[in-house]
């Protein structure tokens, strides 16, 4: 998952594996831009959101990642792997 940001750092889209698969089925992609194939206005989370709510977004929408935004600017990406890693470490 790749976040797409504008010049001010505001998240305007995200490119996912699904987006890439959809584009791969288009016969002529030479003139295609990122804006043409991204998912616009993705769901985002804030750094203060409870982790269980963010995990709920990932689970409910079957996302692999969600952009973390503060003051309209991207500050990170939260992934399902982040949660797996966290809980794997908790088990030790």
C-alpha cells in the first residue's frame, strides 16, 4: 500500500494491490497517472485513535494498511503486520 500525498503532505489517495491488479487489465497504460489508478479519499486514522478501532477498520474493510494522519498530513502507515508483530512480541 502506497499513500499518495499532495505537495502539502495531505493524503489524497492510496494505491493498493487491488488497484494495481485492476490497472493491469487495462490494455494501454502508458499515459496513465497515479491519480488515474489510486483509490481517492481513503479512510485514515489519527495517532490518538484507540488501536482496537484502527484494527476494526483493517478487519471490516479487509485493508492491509491505513494511513495515519495528523493535522491533515501523513505521519505514517498502520498495517496488519504491525498488529501481528505487536501481539507476537506480547506472547513472549
